[in-house]
């Protein structure tokens, strides 16, 4: 295993930060974002949770946003940006505040019932979801993607009476204790911090988050992104497994050509072994067509989890769908006495509240109306970006690529190869300093992303928006090249 | 177990009960049809929550102040108020609705950005709960208690979490243990677990599929609880406590205990987490922590901290602990140093806006809000005392924090012992009272909860009083057993 020498990255950063062009960039951003910096400084002292203060992602020059419409955001200093981040992709279907979603939610305001009652919208939303996701028999509404994967674990444990959960190395399933293990490489600092050993019982459980102790092998089995090894481990532990958790493709390993065949084979083997398989579609749901990766690739699962674009206007809503016999573990039998010892509880006071249901229903209704043409438009835009970048690479030799999937969830970045078959090899190829600089140079050019040069799209961006983005990203790369930026790390 | 089942079977074969159920089934025809349509397709709604299992769930099409209109056109006085989530000002207070409406449209930045409203909300919180240095916004009370545990573990490097028997801290794995007696069937269907002086109360899972790790369950006995905390002081990441909950509603007994435990934790250097999901902004605007002067490291808020039912919770307290979830400012510096409890939509713009508008209104109302609420509850409780005197029906309004409570039938005014109280609660009485209230146009969910604040006018309170006393009298007329025979 090769590791990058830690001091060398730090030396590189220190060296870069002393260069005049970097000082100029920082000075310019600090000047144009003066009020954002002042307000975020005040908030930072008193409130820890805002996305601009997230650990591990650590955005530089956080933006305070006052207006957001379509793909345009306006900050508190009056700067306007083309937004390619779109709320971690949550607003990527139609951009910020789609008029009809706003109207629908506005109509519900002052009338409907908050939380804790049955609202007729729930049935409408369920009907809509049933149409999109015919592979799910039943649904439940929670607040976050983390809630959904956590509930899936609880439900499969309740269903099987077993406690071992298997997850893949590098897969991002949220922030709960199981998800905190062997998650995306950047949380762990891999490969500067060496990857854990792959032993006969999988990869040693390694939490990335403080406050989480490594789970015992009776509770967590970490699978490598290697089909034969993963399947052998699942077979070996079939008698102990409550579930296997997987995603079709992940932002930490964005190559569906490698990950989809692996996850599909694993899902099929789980089905044969009668081990519940949970497909995490928080990122891929309603991408790859309205039925998500499950429908597009035919991946069989017992439970599916949805987040991100399943909701509207940024309101919290997540969905867990799948087999009724598993979801029924969280639903009352109808009488409290018969629930005792038989049921589990994963619901919370405000989960499935009326405004979240309304926003989700209105947004997904728009997606339904848009039909297959929506996905064709998106694919065409992304296809154009990719071919323009291929031309750019051929002309300049700069390894600027758009890595992504699901038409479209992705990130711009500098990596030498078109595709990586090995997760750990990809982690080593990523140039985090390049991502950092590209984010800030895009900001300078009026394109907003949070802390990584993410690109989420859909109907949020027009053709000319995409052109604007392309110009900004290629100009940024050219400027980096001009200053001798090391695109590919040794 | 048989005796309880026999009691139920006997009750449900009586004509007056059959008549009641028939009447409700008739007037809620549309609600029942919709419920049956949703039930096979959707498991998550509150009307399908396990252990609470409301009978005759209501589909609500309109909610304003203290009034609900169901899909059949019936109107109800609501004393449930969204699990108390709407109990400050009732449903859809115009000022909150207007403010949220003004934030919809192009000014809505959704999730994932810093919106200037966050700073305004922080300023209101600083005014209302000044004992907290720093705040973090999450979605649910469960998120908040779970995050508090994670932060305390990150801060101390220790694992063990202590909680009190019977306290409801949400639905995560630790909260799933030895929670409200109702979720376990204690004591009539299943005896309480053993209490050992070394290991505390034997951990017991209430929610199937939850995993038991690193948990110490404390009994409601101050001496024993303190001895257990001292014994495990070097393993404890935190002690989680609350001053009152529906299953532990007697503050006269709980507050002195929690106060002593919190002080001892402070002396021992064990972080103490006060769960104020239920009590926050009750007991006066600053909550139980300030009212009773409880020293804490972290405090969790939920329920009324949010507005319009949009999910928002808060974990707050010492900056030193809260900072474990905030970036150092550089990604590289966070690795191995930080934890992560936030999620994509937590602290979204509209949730912050609704919370800000509701709490700003609470701040503006000031102390008179609490005076009014106290007066209403006092009037209700004193009228119930007279009713008991006149009728000998043990109808009581148990509750705290002016006001989160439940109507019910228990022999005594107060119970010093949690397990004894659990044995005294007549769950069947709760179910029947809920349905009798429904018939009289008063809505509660599955138990005769009573949350109030400015949600209810004095006339509303009179209406509740009439409905609850008439219900009790009708039950008495049919020979309903208000006090169950003691468990052996």
C-alpha cells in the first residue's frame, strides 16, 4: 500500500498559501464577501451546526445567502452566483424555490395541521411514490437520510432478531454510529492516514468520528469493494446478518461502471441467502430515472432509503420504502397491548409534518409531469459538459474531469485516469488541494459550491447556465495551470 | 396478564362501550376510510405509532388556534396540540404564519446555506435561555439527545451513558431502553426488571431491534442513583436526566433528585445532560434548568422550540462540548478531532424561520404568558379537586411545567415512587376517557393528554372541564373500575 507522506501535503499547502496569486485570490474573496464573513463569524461563536461549519468539509469563505431562485443565489453583500451546489443536491431537480412548489406550500400554510395528525396529503404522496417506485410495497416518512438508514437497520434487526450489519468501505450512509465507520476516505484522512487492513473477517471497523468507539465484530462487518471477497464474507456470516447496506454508487467512489455490477451481484446473493438487503438511495433516488438506481439497474432490495431530492424547499423529509412485512415492525398492530415486545419505534414528533409532506408532494408532482424528457434534458447537458472537458484535456493536458453519476450528481476534479476500478486507488488519486482551489476560483468567477467543486444538476440549470459553468471551470483550471499548480500529486 | 385481558374483553362487550365505538365510527367515517387507505401503504404516520396506538385516528383538514376540523367536517377542541408541539399559541398563529410566508419564494435559501435568520434565532435563544453558551440545530428531540451523547462521548473519550428508568429520551438505541412503562407493559403485563446496587436497573429493550451497549439504567432512588454514578464515574461519558415526563410527572419528587444528581455530576466531572425536549420554554421561558437552577453541560430542546410543526430541535450548552461538532476551519485539522451529527436538511431556512417567529412571540409575551397559563391550569385543577370531593371519582390532571399533562384516574395526588405510580395508572381508563372526550368534541391522540398555553382561552378551558367531568360521570354510571386492583 502506498501512502502519501503527510508532511509533503502540509508543505505543499504552506508553500501554496505563500504564493502571491493565492494571497490575491483570498484578498479578493474576503473583500467581496465582507458581510458574509462578518455574519458567519458572529454565528460561529454561538451556533455550531450550520452547514458552513460542518467538520471535514470545512468550507472557506462561507456565504450568507439572502435570496435563492432557480440556480441563482444572492449573498448578503449583493453578489450573485450561479449555484452548482444546490443544497447538497436537494434543490437539483428544479432549482431553488420552484414557483409551483412555493404556491402549493403557501396554500397549506395557516390551514393544515402541523405534526401529529393524519393529513390527506400523505395519501397523495404515497400514491405518487407508489407510481415512481413500484418495487416498494410500503413507505414511512422520517426527517433525514440518516434517520432512514438508521431505521432500516433497526427494522431489519427487529425482523431477523439478529444484530450484525454489513456495510461497504467508503460508503456514506449518514452520521449514526454504524455510518460513522469506514466512511468516505476524506473523513478519515485516507490515504495520508493508512487504510485499515483487510483481514479474513473483512476490514477492521474504523470510526471516522470522535465519540464513536469501534463496533465489535458481532455488530459491524465492513466489506471491501471487491465482489468475491464481499460475497464470501456475506456467505460466511449469513447466519448472523440482520442486513447488508449498500449504495449503487457513492460520492466517494463515483464510478457506476464498477460499483453497480458489484452491488447488484451482492443484492442478488443476499436475496438468495435470505439476508435482508438495504439499498441506500438517498443520493441516487429519483436519479437514473424516477425509479432510481433500483429501477434503472434492477437491483433487488428489501428496503430502500430516500432523502435529498425526495423533499422540497429544503424542508426535512426522508423516506424508507420496501417490504411491508419489514416496515410493519414500526407500525402499531392497532392495540397497544399487542405491540408490547413486538414493535419498534423510529418515529419522532415532527417527522412527516404537513409542510414537509406538502413540499415533497408538490416537487415530486412536477417531476412526474416532466416525465422522461426531464432525464433526457439532464443527460444531454451533462454529455455536453463531458465532451467539452474531453476536448479541453486534449488541448491543454490538464486532467480536469467531471466525475459523477445518476444524471447528475458529481464533482469537478483533477485525476489522471478516466475511471478507477479500485476504491483505495481512487482515494489516492484525488487531489484535495485541487478541489479546494477549484472551489475558490469558481467562487471568484461567480459560481458557487460549498467546499468541494460539486455539480448537481437537473432542470435547475439551463443550457446557457451550463455554458457559464463550463467557462468558469475551464478558466479556473487554466489559471491554476498558469501558476504551475500540481494537478496530479506525486 | 389474563386479568387485564379479561377486563378488556368484558369492557368491550358492554353495550355502552359498543354504542360509543359505533357513534365514533359513524361520525369519523371519512377519517377511518382514509386511515384504512393509508395504513397498508404507509407505516410512519403518528396515528400508526406503536405503543400509543390511537383508536379512531383523525384525518385533519384544518387547524387553527385550539380548533381542528376533520375530514368529516367535525370540529374539535384540541388538547393534544401536536404532541404539545403547538401548545404555546395553538395551531398556525398568524404572526408565525405571516413570517414563514414572507420567507417563502425567492428569499428561501432552503438547506445548506447560512441564512441571516440563524443569527436572529440565536439572539432570541440567548435572551430566552441565557445559561447556554452555544447552540446547534437538528431535526428532532431524538437527534438532540443522540447528539448530546455523541458530543459527551467525544469530549470525555468514555462510553457509558446513564439514564433513569422510565424516562423517554426519543427512539435511538439508548433511549429505547427502560423507557416509559407504557412501552414495556409494566407492571401489569410484565414485572419491572431487577435493581442491583452494582449494575443498576437491568437494561431492558422497549423497542424491538435496538442494541444494548454501554448503558447504565438508574433507579428513581437518589441514594442508589448517586452511588451508581460514583461507582462508574470513570466510565461515564454522561448522565442523561429530565425533571419530568408523562411517565414521571411529579416534579416535587423528581426535581430534588435531578438537582442532586446534577450537582454530584458537576463535582465528579461527569457531564450532565438535561433533556428539556418536553420542559423547555415551560416552567418559565428559561425552562426547568433556570427555574430550578440545575447545573448542566448540555441541554436538549424539541417540541415547542419549533414552529408550525416543521422539524427543529436544539442541543445547547457549554461551547467546549458543542464545538466537537464544529469545524476547526480546515478540513485537515478536523480529522480524528471532530464528530458529525448534522444532516442535509437540519437547520433549514423554513424551520429556522418558524422557530424564530414563534420564539420571538414568546419573548414578546413575556412573563404574563406564564401567568395566564398557570391561572388556567390552576382553575382546572381546583375544579377537579371539587369534583373529586363531590363524586369520589379519582379524576386528576397530572402534569408539570405549565403545562404538559394528562388527565387520568389515580388514587393519590402524588407518587414518590416511579414504579408505584406505574402500578397505579389505569391505562384502560386513559383509552376510555380519550374516546369519551372525542365524542364530546375534545380531541386528544391516544391518551387524554392536556397541553396548553395561549392555545386555549378561558372558555376553552371551561369546555375541557365540562367534557372531562361529564366523561368521568358517564364512565361511573356504567360502573367503570377507575382504580385497578393493585399488582402483586
